[in-house]
């Protein structure tokens, strides 16, 4: 093998190495592009997570507010039922008083007629 053969072999090897280098550079570029996409996806997921946490907090607050309103309504209903019971008792007492008054009037009327 003479010098020109060595030079030719060296050039062939250099060409192969250069071709491999270009393939590796393309793979590196693809990996960087993929890394960028993954970074963007990670940011999007973090933003979505924050939005979901905020929404969850709002829902919990709404649930608590609704529960408080329900408790207030239960208290109001209980108070209204107590008032209604007292009115029923008062109505029964008035009905009894009226009944007694009617009997007294009937008795007086009967006594006056006879």
C-alpha cells in the first residue's frame, strides 16, 4: 500500500466520519426539538394543574357556601314550624273560647226565652 492508497483510505474514513457526524447532528437536532416540545408540554401541564387547583378551591368554597345556606334554611324552616305550631295552638284556644262563648250565649238566650 503506497501513500496515495493511505491518503485515499484516510479520505474514505474521513468521509464516513463526516457522514456519521451529520447523522448524529440531525439526531441531536431532533432530540433538542423533542426536548423543546416536552418542555412546552410540561409548562402547559403546570398551567393546567394550577387552573384545576384554582377551580377546585372555588368549587370547595361554593360547596361550603351552599352548605351554610342549607343550614340557614334548615334553621329558618325549624323557626317557621315552631311559629306554625304556636299559631295552631292559639287557633285551637280561640276555637275553644268561641265554642264556650257560643254555649254561654245559647244558655243566656234559652234562659231569657223561658
